[in-house]
């Protein structure tokens, strides 16, 4: 049930609390990532807050279960959603659970032991690595973003991506940055031209952190939820402000 009795939907923070008992590794960034890939499309309040209804939570639970238990890439999950919807697939998962006696396909419960996210990603064709929100190796990131080794190295050099050791991994945020940078490269820009985005992001993150810090440090779930939602609203407002000001400036170009 939503924390507030005055509404019939869940905030993104409440959805996170609902899903974490079954999917401990789920995060706010992963939920946003699945939304950016149009696998879930929550409604929005007039202020821009996400509104997750029960059907949205069920859809997310289905997507996360397929990633964890069957190691399917997002393009396959998307086709399943388009062809049959999450409701039918959820019934199939329930039947499978009853037949196998598993709660999530974990090792020691009769299911197939889950592979690591990295092993799962490596099994995909290197030319079409799907964006699952899992950790990616350097080679997988380059394949997904269509970056050369030299291109990735320059992004690390100028601080746009963290410099990773050979055994470290990149997350879905790194992947988003890498794909955007690859697009800029195709227009003739270089990593040094993009350094301003890192500077802007660091300044904004520090500023927003000061705003939500009082809420984020409280222990009650409602305060944490408000902190999450406040950050999301600030990020969205920032995006609108930048886009509006950029469009305004571009109108003055000769």
C-alpha cells in the first residue's frame, strides 16, 4: 500500500521498497533505466513525479525476474511484453514456481543457479550487447556504445567515465554516457569538448545533495522516499531548464 492514503499509486521509492525483498540488487537508477528503455511507462503527476500503479509494479517484477532467472536480454523481454504482456508471463512464472518449488530459480532450491550479470552479458553477441542495467566489462561497454578502445580511453582521461581496471565493471549510467559520447564523436567532437558536462554534473550533484541531505539522513522510509522524489524532480527541472535555455540561445544563431 502507498505510504500516503490520499493516493492510489506508488512513488519510485515505494516501488523500490516493494521490489527489494525479491530483488536485492534493484536500484533507483535501474528503475529509471528500464523506464528510459520504454519497458515501463509510469504516468506523471503535474509536478513530474512518477506514478506507479499495481500493473506497473507487476510489469517491473516480471522484467526483473526474467533478467535474473532466464538471463534474457531486454530486446527479448520487450518482444515478450509486446506479444503477450506481463500478466500472461507472470502466470507462466507462477506455474513454473509451483512445479519446481523455487522462489526465484536460486541454487539449492531446485532451480538453475543464477549466472553473474557479467557472465550473462558475455554470452550475448558482442555486436548487439543489450542494455540490462547489469555490470559490463570494458569490451562489452565498447560493443554496446560502438566505441573504440582509444575512444573509451579518452573518455576516461577527461573524467567522463571512471578509469576501470581490467577486472572492474561499468554500470548502466556509464553505458548511457558512453552511448551519448559515441554520438558526439560521430559529429566530429572529441572527449575534451565534452568535459564541461562532467563539470556541470558534479556541480549540480553537490548542489542537489545539499538540498536533500536533511531528508536522506532520516531513518524513516517516508523521508527517504521524499528524498528520492525530490532528487528526481530536481533532475527533471534541470533538464527542462537546460533544454529551454539552449533552444533560446540557438534561436539567435545566424
